[in-house]
C-alpha cells in the first residue's frame, strides 16, 4: 500500500506525518508527502526537524519538499487509483 500526506508547504506537517508513519509502520506501506503550494527542494523547517528529533528520535533533515503538479482533485483521484490512502493535513 502507498500512503500520501498532503499539506500546503510540505516543510512541516506532511513530512512530519510521513516520517512518523515510516518509523511506526516500517515496511507495511510506502509513504510520501507533498504540498499544494510547496517550493520544490526546500528542507523541512527547523522547528519540524527539532520536534521530530527531540520527541520521536527521527531525523528528517534529508526531506526535500515536493509540490503537487496537477490540480489537487486530479492528484487525489489518480493517487487513489494506484495507492491505498491519502491524508490532507490542514
């Protein structure tokens, strides 16, 4: 199964959810994250990196943001055809 986490910038909420899910669920699924208004290639925010490291022992410093390349409705429709679930994080 593949799971997609979506937020706006893909530098805080969705990468935190993605990496947390990776650690908790391991190889049970493939995890991805994206942002509706993200700038491709941005690092996770300092705050997100610190919270994940301090409270969960997870290093997300290698995360790079990725923007949604098509209208969100189309993305979700296409994604559900090939994935199992998606989560929009407001």
